[in-house]
């Protein structure tokens, strides 16, 4: 089989709000805009819910106003504190404020306009650097983060 992953698609009846959220708040660049469907450079897509679509008919009432409770859309950033500040200035509804995960990465989780969970976390390079700068050794970071030693070294010095 020659199957390639293409994208994650969020189907919405709040198309313009969702498009604005991902472009204006999360600063995602649109690769293609087909009017009722946008694809972002990050492999996320948003489709406007249309009655004529087979998926809409198949989902029926199961779709409407039921955000997906079993998916989290994850983003990472090298400017975690600055981006968190910017998110809060937009008045985003938070699932939880900034927290440090057991492996050391700082994250914040919030909701998009459809109620899907979105995570913003420190990039691997960012959180490894923060742990290193706080005095944790490279082997200590590898152990805490559950990341191979070579990967930690690459994140710190490449």
C-alpha cells in the first residue's frame, strides 16, 4: 500500500470563526483557500459544513454542536511565554492554564470556536533548553523527558 497522511480536517458550521481563530490567534498560514475549505501549511484543514456533502448526511445530528472529546490539536512554539500572553489577550476559553507536564514541557490547553481542545506547548528545543538552564544535566533531561540522550543533545546544540 502507498498511503500518505494528508491532513487533519475539522468540519465546522462556524467556518469563518474557525478560520479566523487558526489564522489570527494561532498564526497558521493558509496554503490553499477554496472558499468553503482551507488547508494550512501545518497539515490542518477546515471544511465548512454543507448539507450536500456525503459526510454531513452520514453524520446527521451526531455532528451538530458536539466537539470531538477524543482529539487534541497540538502546536509547539519557541516563544511559549510570549504566545501564551498573546492567547490570553484574545480572551481564549482555557481548559487549563500553564502547567508543567511530568516530562518537563510547559503546556496550556484551550478551546477553539467549535469547542475542540487545542494544546500549545514549548518546542522540544525550548523546554530542553529551559531545563538545562535551570541546572538539570543532559542525562537528567533525557531521563525526565523520556527522550534519548542523543536527541536531547541535538535539541540543545543544533
